[in-house]
C-alpha cells in the first residue's frame, strides 16, 4: 500500500527547511513554558544567519557563489529528506494520550531493531521509545533498556512497543 502524500511531502519537499521551521515553531510555542528559549532562539537564528552570510561572502570572494548555492541545496535536500524520513518512521501515526507521561513517551515512538553498529551510528535513536522515556540513558544501553521495558510492559499486561525489524520494514508499514 503506498504511503499517503503528506509523508512524502514532509520528507522530500519540506526536507531540511521544513525541519528547521517545525523546530522553530515548536520552540516558539514552548517559549512561555521554557524561558531559556526566549534567549536561545534569537541566538540560534543569529548564528544561522551569520554563518550563512560568512559562507556566501567567502563564495563571492572566491567567485563560487553558484557552486555554493547548488551544494547547499543538494546537502539540504538530501540530509533534510533523510532526517525527516527517519523522524516520520519513528513517530508517524503513534501519538496518542496515555495514562502517564512515561507510557505516552514509550508508545509515541517506533523502535527499529538494529545491530550495535547501526545503533551507534544513529546515536541510539533506533531504540526511540526507550530514548524518549529515558533520555539520559547512554545510546549503547538503549537496546538492553528496550528489552527490559518490553518485559515490564508484558508483566503489567500492556501491549508491546511499536517496533519494526528494519527501517525498510518500517517504511512499508507507514500508513
């Protein structure tokens, strides 16, 4: 079954710019609950603008503005699309209220069962449910924590965590 258009629009069309705008919008909405956002958001924006201005200035000085812009678009499109897709794989269709904040975090994320090398490359994020519920746990320990969480949920007669055996399977399961 093909994925609905919003998934592909989000992953491919919005890509990195969409991800940045969503993050900024979320920060804007949380600025009253998290006062340090009022200070860090303008600093982040100034840093992004300042760094891009520096890169554009160097590109102009080197006579390579077109090359810089093309490379920026390619990198932004490619990495942005991959990051968006990974985020969609880990969360698409899973957000729902639960009895506790920990249960909400556990069930709003899809765990992707991967080997230790791939888990390390992705910083533990394939074990996303455990990462959300217990963000201070080191990424190398997230697979074991996930197993313990699954045993605990089973003992208390909760359904298993949303999970897929690979990113490819997760993509096929998105609805």
